[in-house]
C-alpha cells in the first residue's frame, strides 16, 4: 500500500466517523430504535474510537433506562447489542451480567438463538451473539452453528453474510471445525463471491449487486483468516468501500447506518492489516 492509498483510506475513515457521529446525535434526538443506535456505537468502539467519547455516555443512559426488570430489552437482537455495549464499561458490570443471564435463558434447545424463544435458530443472530459475547458460547452452540452452516452451504443460493458471521464467530471462539474441509471451502467460496466491481452482495450474480452491508460483513469474515486470503481481495474490497462512499460520509444501503458502520469497520480493519503487511 503506497502513501497515496494510505491517505485515501485515512480520509475515507475520518469522513465516515464524522458522518456516523452525526447520525448518532440525530438518532438520539429523534428517539430512533435503540438497537440501531447501539449497533453503530459498539462498532465504532470496535473500530478504535475511544469509549469515553461523550456521546457514548448519552447512549449508555438510554440503554440503562430501557433495560427491563428481567435484564433484557425488547427482544433478543437488541439485547445482544445492548449487553455487548455495556460490556465495554466496567462500571455497569451488574447490568451487563443481568442482560447476559437473560440472553442465556433465550437459548433454544437445539443450541442456537432466534428472534424469540418461539423462533427457529438463526445463523445471523447466533453468529453475532457468540461473536460479541463469546462468554455465552460452549461446544453445543458452536457445533450447532457449524452444522447449521454446513446445511446452508449445501444450498443454492447461499448467502455471503451467513458465511461471514459463521467465520467471525468460530474464529473468535477458537473453535476447530469438525469438518476441516468446510472451513477451507467456506473461505474459498466467500472469496469467490466478490463481484466484478470488487464488492459483495447477498451472493454473486444477485440482481441487487454489491451492498455496503454485505461488503463490510464479508470482509470482516475474511479478515479473521488473513493468511488464507490474497491481499488483492482485501485491497480491492477496500477500494470498493472507498469508491462507494457518499459525499456526506455515509454509504448507501437500506438501513443507511447499518451498511455504513459495517463498511467503516471493514475499512479500518482492512487498512490496519495492509499497513502491517507493508
């Protein structure tokens, strides 16, 4: 990565940070759903933003105010993000533990998590949960995720973000695939889903084309295994993210803040990797 590319990515990251902090401010003022706010805030911290930033204190205040007596929030998905956010702040360890216990109790008998206890187990929900909160993982839940993805992998079409969440989770939990070929095949398949424009969509050839959400999540999945991924795949993905950033610093997606934060997260993590490899 040369100095020109380095400066380009730095400017894009700073532009994205500025835009997402503005989004947080606006969403708090408009009282937008807490899950949408917390997701951005947490991934900003994961991207390297100092957790002592004043806006995070405002988000914490709302997060704590909306925690229910049983320890959870409205449902499983927003509870995952809220608990993972509280985990970043030691002074709220009791609230975090209460939330963690509530989520644990929502686990389905088969080992996964769904939107509710009446739902089926879902890869995206179980994946992001065990990625952000590995303290809730055990062999049963990780094996469920591997087996569920193994079934999905046999389908056509299969979805990039499901494979990425699986890779993110199992790597973060130091889980060894029972089927070693499945790991290699998943990484190779996800690489192969990079479109001609170097972004990712739900799957290659899907009419919607490349999206910020799918590109960001796919890259974070592949970045778990940097030694197995050609550097050109990452650098081309970073170029897609940089080239598709809007003038206002965000990225165009259905939920603009979700696509934007995953794109920014991938941009910061990919940029760090390429700098190390210089």
